[in-house]
C-alpha cells in the first residue's frame, strides 16, 4: 500500500492538493513518535492558523481505521501510527508474490529515456575518472527499465579530434603493430604520452598531427584504416571493464557519427539569425541569459563539442522520440550543457526542456590526481583487480574453506568499487579507499552482501520447514521496523529515478542490512516457537529478496556464502 497517498486522501485541507500533502508526509526520526508524520507548517499561510492548531484540528477530523490505528498532534506535526499486523501481512504478501520484480512498476509505460554515459575516448585509458559516469549511468539505466521505461544506453564515443592525428604521428614514428596489438589501449596510451613529451622540444610535431587529422577528415585510406584499428582495440579493451561492471549500451554512436549531421544545424542557426561573427568565429550570443557565448565554429571553420552535441540531440529526438535525454557528465561541464540546451531552445526545439545534465563529482584515489598527457593515469581495470585481490585475501582469512572463493571475491571486489562510487550523493567528490570500500562492518556493499549471505544461511538451515504461507501475527518492534522499511523499497526506487540519484538505493540497502542484523541478533529465528519461527523465516526471505533487488539495480552481485 502507498501509505502516504492513503493518509493524504483522508486529510481535508482546502486549497492544498492531495498529491502535495502526500509528498510532504515523511518518516519521523524516532519511531516512538509514529510511523509517518505530516508537518503542518506549510499550511499555516493558507489556513491562517498556527501549525499546532492545524495539527489538532486535523487530528480531530482524521478517521482512524484498519490501516491507521492512531493519530497524534505533536508540536505542529500530525503523526500516524500504522496497524502493525496489517502492514506486516501486506509487505510479506507483496514481496512473496512479486519476488525479483518487487519494487518494479510500469510508471514509464514504455516511454523512452536516453542515457548518454561512460563515453570513453578512443585510444585513451579507461581510468578512474570514468568510474562515476559509467556506474551512475548503468544504475539509472537499470532503474528506469525496472520502472517500465524503455531506457536507451548511449556511449557517445570520443572518436574525433586532433588527438587522432597525434596518435597516427606517434604510431608511424615509434609504433609496432604486433606490440600495439598485444598491449592494446595501454600501448596506445604510451604512444600518446610520448608524442606530448617529444612535442615539447619539437613543436613541428603538432603541425604533423593536424595534417594527419585533416587526412582522416578527407577520407585518406591509410589514416582511416589506422583510426578504425585504434577504435577496435579500444572497444575490445573497454568491453572487459563493461562486462565486469555489468554495463550495457544500445548505441556506440560517437562524435564522428555526427560529422555529416552538423551542416543542417548550422543552416538552421543561420536561417533563424542566431549566429553572430566574433573574431572570425561563429557564436550564439547568450549574454542576456547570463552566459558566455556558445562557440559553434572556430575561426578556422572547425566544429566544437557544442556543435556535435546539438546534432546528436536532434538525431536522438528524431530516432528515439525520447521523453527525457540524460547526460551523465561531470559537473565541470555545467556551462557547456546550459549553453547548448539554451541554443536548442532558441532554435525553437520545445523538447530542449527534456534534456537533463546529470552532474556528478570527481573520483580520485587517496594519492591524488592524474593526467592522460603526462602518463600518470590510474587504470580502472587495475583498481578493480586490486579490489578483487584484496577481497580474496580477506575472504581467505575469514573463511578459508569457502567454496568458489574466486567467484565470491570477484562479486565482492567489483561490488566494492561500484558501491564506493554510488553510495554518496552523486554531486560529491569522492576519494576512493580500498580499506573503507572492503570494510565488512561499514556502510559498504560488502556489509550488505554479507547480510545477504547470513539470510541465505538461515534459509538453507530451514529446509523442510513450511514457512512461505505462514500466518502473520502482531510483529515485535524489531520485526515491525524491518518490515516497514522493506515496504518503502518501491518508493525508494521511484525517488532514485525522479532525482537521478542511485545513492538512494545504495543507502536504503545499508539501512535494510542494519535493520535485519538487529532483528537477527535480538530475535531468535530458527530457535523461536512454532508460529513465530515461520513468520520470522518469511521476514528473512523478504529481506533477502529486497536486498538482492536493490543490489541488482546498482549492478552488484550477491554471493550465497561469504
């Protein structure tokens, strides 16, 4: 049951929509105050009464029934206590019936959500800086599909620009096909780094690089062949990472794909008198909107990111007819997105309002930053491998006889990397710590996975006990707190989608794990008397189902034993 809506429907406040009341209803910090609370402060202006008086009036009018057992007015809040047995029965029946679809809904009704995320650069390393966009985008992709949308994952490859001229120059001077085939993206990165090192003392290399890139644009067969080879090597390497992280894409259309789609955009900008010449460049003046100019063409006539991004947005609207198009890109690009969204709006694209920049903070290791040009890059593959190795060592120490230890270590290590990037609010900068990420007792995926393993263990020991349809009795405080939280999973998933914030699901999973472990410690399960034992096994199974669903949305596997 949607308790917030149920309560809101029974609260008569003239001039306030029921939806607005439902959105205002929250869970009190102390369960002794009630299970739900409505702050009455925002109604004071409309009703011209004090919040305390409004709460008292609403309490007197509210019809207590089989769902809401008690209503309290406390310091301007209207607090509601739920019928515990009814809630327990409803939650257990719903989770039991829906299983791995618990939390899923069809609110999307097939509408399309385009998600532009990860977007690696060809021939450049897949480094720790790509972690957030990749796992954030992947989580949102799963969440929107779970809610009935048709999510379209787009990897907008960085496969255009003078860096490819630099790479061809470096390869022709110092490269070796066999070594590059063996070394893949790392070998290409070494060539790229060497180019910049050599160019510091030989500036003519930059001219050579520009000339090679021009050949790519002109369709030179040799240069295009090298470019396609670099692209193939890059995608082969990054696919290993995507497979590890359970990341999928429906399109790899990158910047080069839109080269022949920019001219119509330029023609339309001219036709609508939006282009202005400035120092030889073509710009759209955005001063009246509080922004610097959006440069469309440089003085040499070459395009920029904004030009290609506008062409891409128009293509996506025409191809997918999206309801929303999300760009999961770091907050440093805030201005870029504001600019080209505004230009599309000025062009009369009414759907420009459906373009959303999902900004996030940066991820770094405890030892600092990095630079692709200088070569001090932290490869994401190395971080994942190190986490898996550390997880294997910890598991070997804690449970030497664990079966399938390699597979469990992989799920734990990869989960630690993903969860480390998703647990905090997305806009926060993150300093990744191996020790914190792999802490069995912290707010980590390892803690949640271990809780799942504990639930698996309880249920395996209950083999032969018929508990799935056991009757539901009045839950004790620990049972009720856990069940109430389990019932909030569908709302949590919807909130994560509405706010583009997978951290809601990650934090929810930790909260559930904490509540379950308190229940596990305080309440006997297998040793409980008949009737109570069966209900507690149902609660254990419902917890496991919910945690598995939550971790699945984040892209994290659940081992049965740890």
